[in-house]
C-alpha cells in the first residue's frame, strides 16, 4: 500500500470499529432496559428485534440502489452523524413510557440508516484502496471487528452499571458522530460513483431491476451469492444449537456455550490473519474449498466427544470451523468487491444482505422443528450439509472454469 492507501485504511478501519462499538452498546443497553421494564418485556424485546430485521430486509435493496447513484462517502457520513444525533436526543427523554416507545422507534430508524450505510460501506472499500489490497483491508477489518465483538459486550455490562441507559446512549451518540467524521478525511483513489441528482420512485425500481439483471448475467458471482444464501440457511441451525451445547454433550460439565464462543473468536482472528497471506490472487474454487473444510471440522465434533469428552478438545473444532468459514467469507466479499463493476457494486451488496437476512430466520424456524437439542449428532448434520453443498458448487465451478 502507498501512503494514501494506508491513511485511507486506518481511517476506514477506525470508523468501522467505532461504529460497531456504538451498535453493540446501543443494542445491549436497549435490550437490557426493555427486558427489565415489566412482565411483558419479552414481547417488547421481540418487537424490538423483529422490526429491525423487517426494515433490513425491505430497505437493503434500496440502500444498494442509493449507493450506486450518490457518493458513498456522503451516505456513510450522513447516516453515522444522524444516528449519533438520534442517540443523543434519546438520552434526554425522562418519561419511562415515552422512552420505551422512543427506543423502539429509534432502533427502527437506525436499522433504516444501516440499510443504506451497509451496502455503501462494502462498496466504498473499492474506492479507498487498489484492487490488489482489498483482501488485505477486509482481513484487517475482520480481525478488529472480531476483537470488538468479544470485548465490547463484556465492557458494556460494566459501562451500563456505571453510566446507566442515558450515559450509554450519550456515549453511543459520540461514537456514531466520531465514526462519520473519520470517513470525512478519507481521500478516495477511485471516484466512479455517478452522483446523479435526478431521482424518482420509478428510477429506484428501474435501477434495482437493472442491478438484478446485471447479477443474473454474471454467472460466477450469481452462483457464489446462491451458495452463500444456502450456507446461511445451515448456519442458522448452528447458531440455534450453540446455546444447547451442554445438552448435546452432557458429559462435559463446564459451560460449553461460552467456551465455544471464545474458540470461535480465536478461530476468526486466525482466519482473518491468514486470509490476506494465503490468497493474494482470489480463486473461486479455493474459497469454496475453505467452506467445505469448515463443514468437515464441525462434523467431527461429536466424534471427538465420544473419544475425548473434554471441553478444550471439543473447542478446537468450532475454532477450526470458524477459521475456515472466516476465510471463505473474507474471500467471498473481496471477490465481489474486486470483480463487480463499481456502478453496480452497491446494488449487488444490497441483494446479498437481503438474501442473507431472509435465509437466516427461515433456517432458524425450519431447524427449530427438525432438530432436537439433545441429539449428539446435530453438528454432524450441519457440518456435512455445508460440506456437501460446497462439494456440489465446487463441481459446478470446476466445469464452468475448465
């Protein structure tokens, strides 16, 4: 990387970290507050989370269209600063009943903003570093975000006890605004965003259709998106089963859920670090191979349990699973960023995010009925399913790329 790319990388990574910290603290504080309100708190938390997902499904597609028609840098700055202002305003509502409604409404608005900033962030990466450095930037981002996911929830518990809801909301406001200001200092090396000013409802749907048609014409990318969607379906089963780890493996007496989460984090960090080293040139079959290997390691967990019923031996396999899954995810996004025309990049990411969100709850509902939390072979089913799907798509790409 040259000096300009390095500065852009530091600013983008710093902004993303600060923004992610704000997201996690906001959700933690609001979930804690809503869950403690009254006996109907479970319904409130359910409404809070469900509305967020619905908004994301609806508006991710439109967010992709917007990021392809206006400067992505401005979209990110505007959404971050407005999110910060909303959090600060929320912290001054003293009436609890009004605060309950305001928290839910504010979360809907922030989900709306996120639907526009998410595709813009992913597409903006192509404008801040050269194509050869995209994979390195994504690996760096993933490494820091993984650390944030592990550390911030633990810190949030102490901060919430120390500052309370209002203090956390004010801190959230500051983090969102700081995140937007960091983006302000980025100097893009590529400014291909069209910046069109004429915009209408008919044009939104026209551009959305055009983006879908473009994706359909790029067969390799389309197949990768389909593969990612199917994998998300099975990952929903894994996420659903994880809290029931001790029921699946009853001979282990320590809290396996926490152990597995920690192992995942370590595996993710190693995978993010290895990703930029091992794949200077992005190859579709290689990334699919990573995905297949991740499924194989997950499927080995029950076998290891039967021979070595140790928490630490078991933790090795979710760690390896997440290591190779992280490598697949990073290479997947890097490949999309590098190979999709910049004019359509936002719309393609909008489609990817929408499909991902749709398939996760469908998978959760499906496997809620199909799987038993006490079945020792649950991870075999999920792991071999991911491995089998990977093998199928590996053969498809072998024929296409021959």
